[in-house]
């Protein structure tokens, strides 16, 4: 487990992968919130 965390946080590819995973999770949360607001909006 220590080797995996070291590879994830120490290497440039690991940091890029971590950033990509966090970005996709954040984008998914944003889209869920945005779609819920649009579905509850009575104008449209």
C-alpha cells in the first residue's frame, strides 16, 4: 500500500491521475446539483 501511495503522490503521472480523478468527481457533483436546479425550475 505504501508503494501505491508513493507512486500516486510522488510521480508526475500519479499526480496527474489524482487531479483527473478529483476533477471528474467534482464535475459530476456540479452537474448533479445543476440538473436538480434546472428540473425544479418552473420556467421552461
